């Protein structure tokens, strides 16, 4: 996997609901999101840097809040020094950051301890961020439902056709 994790994933207890068929672990979530992250779900200020090769760019907060919906826990933010924070998930027994790849080699310097808890209300006060979160959630649900009924290969083909992706 291409994401940061620390702790015992076996102790997280699985998803809070069955809303996203096939998403039982952060690994499953990362695998599915890797197929659906896109420029539309990227933060507008970072879209010029987004690419299929850097698919996690600008996806941290919407991804972390979606992961919180699925697994519970807290969303925490690493202060980046430019007034922004990088969001990740803390489940107590397991900490994970599905979008740390966007930092390349600098990801090794990210510290996942003693960071402030992030408020959904504060983040979603930016309407565009709430829209991106809702889009990512809806697209994940669509992909999971398709995969559940069609299988992975056919689901990905149908999903890409539906959203005009390669």
C-alpha cells in the first residue's frame, strides 16, 4: 500500500455500516479511492498539480472525513506551516493517512502525534469542500455498488464510462 499507517488494523472492528460494500479496512478504502480520486475531488488551489500519478494531491480532508464516516475515530490535522493542515485519521488503536503520497519524500517528515482534532463544521464551512466530499462519497458508493454486482474489472469499466474517465 502507498499510505501511512501505524498500530494494529486488526483491532479497528471494521466499518460502522455496510453503506460501502467491500470496504472493510483502510486497505480496501485506499484501493477503491485509488480508482476514483480525480481532479474534480481535488482542492481547487491544487488542481494544477493533480495528476493520475499524484492522485492523492489535494484529497486529504475530503478523504479523511469520508474515512471517518466509514470507520469512526477522529480526523486530525498536521500543521504545514503555511496556514494549512494535512488531515489524517486516528482510530485510537490505528492511525492512517490515505493521502500522504502527495508529499513524495517529504511524507517521511510528517508527524502523526499530538495534532489538533479537525472539525467537520470548520472544514465544510467552505462550500466547495463539502461539495467535493459529497462527490467523493457518492462516487465511492457508486463504485462499490457496481463492483459488488459486476466484479472489479467490469465495475471499473462502467464507472469510468459513467464519469468520462480513462
